[in-house]
C-alpha cells in the first residue's frame, strides 16, 4: 500500500483496532495453521500487505519462517520495531519473484479490497504457482453481507476499491486451480441461543463483519505416518466446519423470532378474550341472581304487607265488636286477679294507693292550674307544714315511666293482640317517615 506513513499507521491504530485485539481475531486461523505446521515443519510463509505485523508474529509462534511485504513505511517501521522480517515491496511483484512451490502459506489480510480486480486475479494465479502442494492461500477482506460494513464502514478507508462478495472471492481460487476452498465468516457479534432475541440493528450489523477464503493446493499424502494422519484429520475437520453468520441465516432467525413473538401476542390476546368472556358470563349470572333476589324480596314484602293489613283489620274488627265491649269488665277483673297473684295483697294495695295518689295529684294540679290564687295558697300551706321535699320526691316518682307489661304476664290472646299492635305501630311509623321525607 502506498501513502503517507504517518496517516495510514494512525488510521489503522484508530479504526482497525489494537494489536492485541487483532491478534485475538487471528486466533480463528489456528485450527488450520497447527496441523499444517506439523505437516511442514519450519515451512516458509509469505504475508502480502503485512501491516503492523500481527499475523507475522502469529506465524512465527506456530513455527513458520514468515516474511512480510508492504508499501507503507509507517507499517514497516512497526514491524521492524518488533524484529519482524518485513520489506518494502509491491505484493504482486514480490510473488512473481518467488520460486515455484516454495511457500507453505501465502496470506493477504485486507489487501484484496485495495487492488484492481485484474491485479487480484493475477495475485491468485501467482499464489497457486508459489504455494507448495498441500499449502494454503488465505485471503481476508471486509464482508459486504454485513449491511453496515457494505454500505458504510467499508468506505472509511479511502484506499479501498470496492467490496468483494464472498461468492466472488471464493470463485477466484477455484477458477485458477486450487483444490478445496473454504469460506470463513469471522468476528460476528451475535450471541447464539434461543434466549437471545434479535433486534433490527442485529440484522443490519450482526453478520460477520469480515470473511476469509482459505484455499488448499492439491493434497497431502499421509505415507502411513500416524502423526501425519492425525494432522490431516485435524485439517480436514477445520475445512468441514461452518464459520460465522450469513445474512440469510440472520434474517431467517429474525423472521422466526418475530413469528414466535406474534404467536405469543396471539396467545395472550386469546387468553384475555377468554377471560373477558368468562367475566361477562359471571356478571350476567350475578345480574340474573340479583334480579331473582329482588323479585323474591318484593314478593315477601307484598305478602308481609297483606298479612299486616289483614291483622290490622282483624284487630279493628275485634275492638269494635260488641263482645269486646261486653267483656271489658271481665277482662278488667281477670287483669286485677292476675296482678293480685303476682304482687300479693300488700303490693297490690300499695300499687292502687300510689295510683290513686297520682290521679288525685293530677286532678288537684289541674284544679290549682285553673285557680292561681288557690295554687299560691296551697304552696304556702305545704311550706308551712314542711312537706316540700316529700312532694318533690313524689313528683319525681310520678314522672318516671311505667314499665309496660311483659308478654310473660299476658294471656295467649292478649299476647297475640300485643304483637299485632306492635307490628301495626311500626308499619305506621315507617309510612309516616316516608311521607315526611
């Protein structure tokens, strides 16, 4: 890459990520590098557009003799600071100068999108010549399936040519003669699992932001060596795996989750509808019961009113009958006899005496009220005789209410009449209250 050494290194430091983060991302390739390193110990590797050298460090850690090329002096300086083998040279020209079948790995990370397509085709063709049988070509580039990357993030780098769809870059090594090709989608930020629900931003930006095409030249013979057989099995396993998230997978999952949410909403709505119908039915039964109870109470009130009215008429008929008037002396005599049995002769005599005194006192008080001069004379006489306290005490006793006769002291006929009179008086009081209100 050409350009200002200061600008591009600063740009990479700002937007590509730290060395540590890039090295962590590159760990996805270890499943390919480790068995390859066992198959080709001390194999040579060429990294085109090596940048700050993170991939060169990883290759060296796995036992490869790695060399990188780049046109940006700032990037090369970062490599030299770490003792890495990096030189300033054009990638395609460097490949053309390498011998046939001389490299175990040829790699180019985020270089393909910087090249015109004709140069990219030439680079893949030269890589097929340079890579040894069984060796790998690795091309990593931004993934335009990620809608945010393809429409925005890709153009952050002013030296990018155009996005490369995965199907296009995958076809290049196939067309030029590599044996098997695998596409790895990398660094996706989407969490998997049924408990994780997607939002719209996950569909737009959750697809793997980078992808890589790994192409193997020819095949490798096991030669009966158990260690080589184990390494080949590991390499086959790495090629057989699926990597990352495609846009189709993410969109399909998003649709499925929305369908599940709609089903949840439909289920909740149906449960709410059933609960509303149940409440409506319960309310209807309550209204029917209330109406029936109201009719029953009205019927009982009408029946009670008729019974009270009949009792009142019966009572009026009894009290206005000739037999009621004729038997009055008899009833009085029976009442006196009953009182005599309950109070005894002495108690009855006292009661009659008190009653007589009360009646006489009321008659005298009435007469004195009609003649004020006589009332004054009587007052002077009472004070002269010292009877004032006694008269005040008697007046107090006379003003006390007389307890009504208890039902237990009445005959059966009198008790029925007493109860009928109580009902009649209570009904009349309620009617009077309604009229007043």
